[in-house]
């Protein structure tokens, strides 16, 4: 059995994988903790058109969520570190 996406479904982008891997490293997460990185389109005036949402879902504990107001490919590691380590999740 091959583990490939269904036809028409793309693998996650390399930018999203890099952000996910950086989140795992910065927070020292184990393999049982899921990390979800999503990009959301906002159509509201005064908000950036694309934002990146980081969610950490531990097996035991509360979900943590951060929103970065830029696309994943524009997120620098120092910005990610500052967001994850110095701001409380929402």
C-alpha cells in the first residue's frame, strides 16, 4: 500500500513543513504531540489577506493556538520564536 494523497490533493507546501518543524524544535515537542499549520484567507478590511495559524495538540493537555498575520513563507524563525515563547496562545 502506497501512502500518497488522493488524486487532486497536494502534499503540504515546503513552507508549511518548515514552520511545523521549527515549532516542534522551538517547543521541544514529542512525537505524540500534533502540530497543525494552516493558512487562512481573510477578506476583512484592515486585516492581512493571508495569515498563518499554528496549533499544538498534545495527547494530554489543552490545545495551544497562535496566529501570525503573514503567509508562512514570510515568517522568519526569530519572529516564530518570539511569538511562540513570549506570547500566550489564544
